[in-house]
C-alpha cells in the first residue's frame, strides 16, 4: 500500500508530492463581483505552504446566476483572470498542484443573491426555480468549458467539475429533480449527458496536460447510490478524467439505502475498476490514522476539509506525527485568524454549530 507521503502521478499534468488534497471549501471571502480578495489569497496560500500536494479553490461559479454563497469566487468572466492568476502562482510556488473547482448552484442559488429566479433542470416548486430551456442547457455546458479555459489561462494545472451535493449537475443526475423529456432527461445516460459533454469539451479545448477531475456524492438530493456508481464506473472506464473525488460526508459510514447496508460507503467505490483514473475520498478525515486507513482500503488520495480549516499545515503535522489528530471543537476566533481565516470566513463558520467558541 502507498504511504501518505508517496508521490501520485496522473495521466495528465504534474504529479502530487503526497496524497493530501485540500478539499474545495466555501469561505465567502471574495468580492461581490466574484473577484478574488486578499483574504481569499492568504487563506489558499497558507494551505499550499502547509504541505498539501494539491490545493483546490472553493467552488467557483461559471455563470453569474449560478452563485450559491455570498462572497463566492467567480470564474464566469475574464475580469476574474487577474486574481486567479495570482492565486495559481501562489499555489505553484509551494510545489503544490493548483486546481479550480467549477460550480453552478442551480436551484440552490438564492434569488436574493443572484437577483433573478434560479434555474434547474426542471421547474422546482420547492425552491421556486424554473426549468432551463434546451438552449440554456447548451449555454451552461459552454460556460463550464469557458471557465476551464479561463483557469488554464490563469496558469492553473487543472480543474475539478462539481457534480456533487445537490448543485446543478447533481440536479441533472437526480430522477426526482430532473423530469426532462429531451436528451438531458429520462435514462441515466441522458441525465448524466451534460457532465460527459462538459468533460469532452474541456479535453478538446484545453492543453493536453491539463488535469481534469470530477467530484461526485452518492446520497441525498434525490440521488441513487447504484446510479452514482454507474456514473463513476463510466468516468473511470472512459479515462477522460484524471481523478475522481468522492465526497461521502463521512468516509466510514454505511450507505443509507437498505440494499447496500453491511458495508462501508467508501468500499462501494473503492472496489470499482479505476483503470488509469485516481480516486480519493472526503468526509470527516481529521487524523493521520484516518487518512492512512483510507489508503489502506485502496484509495489513491484523501481530501481534507474541516481539519484544513483548523490546521493550515495538516499534512506537515501528520508527516511529523502519524498519530496527529485535529484539535477538538470549539476553537476561538483568534485561533482561526491565526490559521488564515478572514472576518467573512469567520462569520460563515459561526453558522457551523459548535465550531467557534461563544
């Protein structure tokens, strides 16, 4: 089995110096027009300095109406390239791979934030979102591809496509949310068509050594575990992507669906034939032992989220002490400031019950 500090090569682009990826973490620190702020740059720079083999941005929206959070980093306009270039440079100087996560919130875009009715594969009474026209679906695909080209122009090593957590691509996958009757609805092949079309477009229009990853989640938001396994299998068998990031909420939990009980959710994906595609997992990995256990189960890398908020140098801490554990909660706001969180990020984290001391 590989160790956490063995390098990891992809089919395209540079190799990771270790098996630690920074998970894409919402931090609400950018400007209202999506341009990068100094707080966001400082946050990401500290994680690259802290030893992550791959440093990923927060979810960055590819259309203005796809914004999911206040202060979200944008990649829908050429106006964003200057800040993104500074961010890519700051990551790469630390010998860390630089990745932008491409995102559109779909029906999870707050109308008060985007100033218009949110969009969705189908009309959605619960959120008030309207269905995308076929022309708008084609435009959405194009805007994901254009966003990848902006990331390339800014000097990033690659991108990750956000197909998880109930955002727009995930909404297409869901047979409950997606009730379309055209080529983007009905069968699983049709519901996942948009993802594979985006991948194909990025591969054809970005340089050959550009890294392409995908994030999937297998539960909640109307998803079916068996179908997400099928999407994962196709992604890996076609080998058009370099890595698959499975966001599991908790890497050691059992599946929620009764037919898959008795095994870990992680094992449902670790057992799949990956070919040349590398696979990692995210979800409550807060210690060196937990990270190592994921590799022991056959994964190629791990993504660190909450522990990376608490420790900008989590990989270095684990390298010095394999038994290192993230500090317990709650923590003080001043402690988090020392870890590179700006004031807007602190406000966001205050909504995580029990994270910051009262």
